[in-house]
C-alpha cells in the first residue's frame, strides 16, 4: 500500500513539474500566454505594455488585424483594441521613417551642396570685388572713395540676383560703367600732362549722359560683359533653383499624407502577426509588395516630372562646366572691365568731343609733374593676384551630386520595391511558406500587382501637395528645356540696337557703324592692330556671342538706293573678292 502511494506521489510530482516548466518557459512551443508579445511590444516601444493582455483574450472591437465580429468568441488573440490602435500609430511611424531613410542620404547631399556652392560663389564674388577695386586704383588711378560705392552696389546686385530675386544685370553693368566714366574721362585728360578738376556737376553730367555719347566710349564691350555675366549667373541660379526644388520634393514625400487605408495595410503587414504570437516571423515578399505599392502608388504621380527634371539639371551642369561658368565669369570681371577701359582709352579721340558737347563744360588744366605720356599697359604690368577657377574639389562635388541624382531616376516608382527588398524586415523568397501572409504563417497566394495596374484599377487618393509639386516640377523642367536646349541661342540684339559702336583708325562718320578692314581681330585676338587709312567704310552688324570681346561677326551690306529699289542684300566679303578676281581675269 505504501509503495503504491509513493508511486502515485512521484507521478503527480512529475506532472506538476512538467506543467510548471512549460508555463514558465517563454520559449516553449506549447506556451499559450502572451509573454513574448509583451516583450516585443516593450522592445519596439510601441505603447504602454499594459495594452497587451497577459493571456489570449477575445475583444469584439478589433477590426483592423481581423474582424472580431465575424469570429467565434472562442477564437482568442494577444491583441486588444487598445494595442491594435497603438500598432496603427507604430505602422505609420515605421513607414514614414522608412521613406525618410530611403531619401535621407540624397537629401543631405543636395542640401550640403547648396550651402557649399553658395559659399563658394560668395568667396569668388568677394575676391572679384577686391581685384577689380585694386585694378581701378593701381592701373587707372581711380581712388577707392570714387569707385567704392558703385562697385559695392554692382556686386550686391550680383548677390541679390543669385538669391532668386529679380535684378537686371544689364542695368547693373550699365550703372557701373556710368559711375566709372567721369573718372575715366579725367584719366584721359590727365594723360596729356595736365591735371583736371571736375566739379560735382561735371561728374554727374558725365555719369548721367554716358549712354548718349556717340560713339559709345566702351563700344559693345560692356554689353558683352553683361551678356556673359547674365548667362553665367542665370545658369548658376537655375542650378540652385533646381536643387532647392529637389529638396522640397523629398521633404514633401517624407511628409506625404498616408490614408487610413494605407495605415491599416501596413499595420497588417508589420504587426498583426503579434495577435497570433508570431513575433519573430517576417512578412511575405508578395504581401509586402502589394501593401507598399498600394500605399505609395500616389508618389508615382510625380515620377515622370522628377525624372525629366533630373535629366534637365544634368544639362545645366554641363553648361556650367562648358559655356556659362559662373566662377569663370566672376573671376574674369576685372579682365573684362580692363579690356573695356583700354578700348575707351585707345579710342578716346572719337568720343571726347561728343562728351564735351553734351555736358557743355570746359576743363581747367593745371600742370602736373611726372604724368605718363602713354596709356597704361595693364597687360604687361605686375599681374593682379590671380583667381582660382572652378574645378578641383567644387566641380568634383557637382559631379558627385549629379551622379547621385542620376541614380535617383524612377525612385518614386520603385520606392515600394526598395522597401520590400530589405532582407532584415521581409522574407525574400516569393514562394516561402515560413512567412506572415496577413492571416497566418504560410505562403502568400494573392497576385502581386504592379504600379500601372494599381493606378488604372484603383481609385487612388492623391495628396494635394503632390499635385501642386507635380506642377512645380513640370514648370521647372519646361523652363530649363527652353533655356538650355541643344540649340545655342544668341544674344538679344535689342540691347545694342539703340547704341552706336564705332572703332577703327580711319575717318569716322556720325551715323553708321563703320570700320576698316584692318580692324578685324587677327588670329592673336588683338583688337588694336588696325592701321588702315579708313578710306573704305564698311557697314557691319554687331552680334554678341559667348566671349565676343575677341570675336566680331560682320556682314557687308549693300545699302538700298535712296530713290527706291530692292531691299538690302547681304553678301560676304569672300564673295566680293571672288567677283573681283573673276573680273580681273576677264
């Protein structure tokens, strides 16, 4: 009897020990409690851990992870309505953080580059200002007190223009030359061994009437300067505008409105497996693709315009390096100004009389010792500290940014797929049976839909901010395509139609643009090599190009018969020579 009692006691003790161990071991396959769900809930900081029941329960209010109203009350889970709502918030946060992390590197790269590029331009502007001021002081004897205000206003206009504000750079260049002309006039007269005292009235007159002087003291060289500066800075400005819009695009997508339907889909994808105590299982790849594509399909609305804008900015970057380089233009402002002033000095005899007539004053001259007998030779004098051209680290950075932007093509079409490609979060085997399919552990059997199918089949709710952003991207893209097409646009000729341009060593008329044949630049680019008699006058059309200081395009025109007749016929100089040779041979 006692032996049987001992046997019974041992059996009861064994059963009690086994059951106690099973309940206490959280990793036991037979666990029925929600301990592991609580641990995951706490670890991921989803919400108050008390929202997760300690034991599976039936909560009839659950409607997102499953429809509790259609289930039998005996079908319990480790979810309550409170924990389900916190899962929804966690799902939205997860998706936003995922989108943000996908774009974070590109966004930071572009933002940092904008700051670096703006700082670089500011450095070049300051350097250009100091070199130009030094040129005027050292070479042309124009004191800082006379030119400082005009020069500062000119460079401030450049800064203002680059800050996306409207400034007429043509007007700014004109104002600069207007302000410098009175002192240039004084310099010209002083170059004849005399000292000139200009009254404030004289200075104001020369400044205000400079553009009325015929021929223009600076020819078209100041127009060339303003043209190149305008095109170069507008290219830099466009580049900054595009980069700023790209950052705005990324910011908008980071904060895109996620519909409740989207939030619920991501909740089922990421967290509803917890209800069935499946805390370590990964969602199926197909389940992820369908959920994320349906959620983020609205981003594809801006995809084509984003892609087109990236290709357009690639063209702008090419122009920055080749045709219209802002750093190069700014670094050469002192040289352009020097060339224009030298041109005026060499041709001063042609406009001095006109200047004196317009302003109607006589200069008072007093002897001045040791004045130079000849024009300053700024090209042979000690060179002003040379400038650092674009290239090196800055251009490498531009190329790095451009390379990264090119990799972002179609990023808004593929962002859902990129998210689901993260092996750490999602099962990558499309046919896996060991993943969460939205209902249980097993293979995901639904058809995976692509973005175009979703857009045509589903009534898509699109964030109004994306619609507005799409318009901005499209507008910027069209703007860049117009400004930076493969067709090389020429300068507006309206800027020179109202001005006289005369040069040459021969006789000058008062109404026609004239030159003699020896005044065309030779192959060395020397503008001042002409020595002809001026007996033959040729009417020319002046066309300003990218670097027209050293290039003049001229056509010989046959003027119309005063008594009537046909309109002008333009023939090239080469054609005239061939006709003369033929007549000679005959």
